[in-house]
């Protein structure tokens, strides 16, 4: 009963993400997955864009500002922060704990039809499948308070928003594929 | 004998990468892995920086220029190309085909002590572990022939070179870890 207990414990504990809550966009997908006996979700993000400072390693970075929704040009208005401020876009990501290697295999195969970068990131004690989009953006944006992107900010805004929208579409498609299988 | 035959066939066939040859920096690591009965390498890159155009999807991009070595400022001198030219840094990546799920598990556990983003990317017919670094850069660099990075190019050059060097250090460390285990 270990998997079933782990699932129960995990799904009732508090959200520990920086955001502190599950975004509503990804909830239908999570509900479908969690309704299956073979699977439960442990973390997810439907895609986000943010400014950060630091080394880039998980515990050595400070978020300046973040958006999980389409941005407007106002998103780019930052105070004159010293050092380098990076702009990052991260695609949809989802971690799914699977009952065994066989169910992990099934889930991974399904995920890879839409999200090619999906993979099994842990096995043994737990079988954890990571589903994720392929698109990234990682660019220096501000240095010593000065903007270092001299291109068109509208273009950049539109590019980011198109990535977010593509992400959401693929997420919806994935939701439908999982619904078909379950 | 399928695994053994696959290994023999794979290691004798011609290199199909864009580069057309295995970079010398990664060869010692590949040799150690390939000397084990349980594993063979199917592709690798010790890290690279390049300019590209297109959608970003694998078959919808054209490389403008690439370096697998430390760059000088001359690397940034591009002709006035129309459209958007992106600058990308990709870290060390390695694909290892494993004899079975158990050997894949062993290799993955070892890889993850140094390269946290490593994962099993295929299972079933083949067990393929992907080992990869975490650092990325993906930024618009030229638009309609105009430079859109208005920061210090020396800073950018140094940042890229430090990523390459960190990559190589981790690769060497990984090589030593594998040597210890084999």
C-alpha cells in the first residue's frame, strides 16, 4: 500500500512552490491524472516568464518579478537594480509519480507524443516522469540598471506571449490525449 | 545477443552529427563508457555556442556559425542577416544506451550526482539515458542585421567561456567518477 499511501499523503499536503498555489490552467489536467490509480502529480507549472538575479542554480537565485499569464509591456518596467537581471521563459512542466516501471513507461510514451523532452527522472523507490515543453528563453535584460536588449520590446512581448499560448494549447491537447486513454 | 550486436553496429557506423566528428574533449569519457559490456554511447557534445535562425524546432533551424571551443570577440561579428538571429549556448549532452533497466538505473544514479538534469529518455526496446548540463542561453542577438544586445560584448564573451569551462570541468569529474566505478 506504499504507493497509495504516498499518493494520499502527497495530495493532501500543502503546496510548497514559490507561487504557493496550483495555477487554475493546469488543474483539469492534474485532476484527470490524479483520478487514475496508477498515477499522482507532485508538481506542475503551466509556463512562466520571470526576471531573476544570481547564479542560476536553484538555491542561488532571487526572483524579481514573474508572470504566469500573458504579459503587457509594463512587465518590462523594472527599477534600476544593480548587477545583472536575467529574463527567462520556462515552458510547461509536470512531474508525475507512477505506480511502477510499467505504468511509467505507458505515461512516458503518451507524454512524448506531444512533449518530446519528457523523461523518467527517478526510478527505484519512486518512478517519476517529467513532462516538459521544449521552448526556453534565457537572456541578460538589465545590467547595472541599464537595459541591454536594444531591440523592439513589443516584439519580445509578442514572442513571449506566443510561447505561453503555444504551451497552453499543447497542455490542452495533452489533457485530451490522457482523457482518451483513461 | 541483440544488445551486443546493436552496440557493435552502432559504434562502427559513421558519425551523422552536424559536426561530422566526435570532439576530442569528450573522447576519453566515451571510451571508458564503451569499454563496459553494459553500455554504449550513441551521441555526445561537450558543449557549444552557436547562432541560429528559424523556429527553433530541430528540423526548422539553420545554423549560422558554431564554436565548440572558447570564443573570442570575433565570434560576434556576423554579416547583416535579415530576420532574427538567435544566440544559443547548449551544455554538455550525452546519450548512453544501457543493457537493461537495472544498468540504466545504475548509470542514471551516477550521472545525477554531477548532472542533475540527467534522465531516462527511452525504455522498452532500448534503455537510453540522457546526461546533460543545466546551463542555457537563448537570446535574440541580431534583428534585420542590427545588434539587439546593447550590453558589453566582452562580458557576454566571458560569460559564455566560463560556461564552457565549467562544463568541461564537470565532464572531467564525471569521467573520473565512471572510472572509479568500472
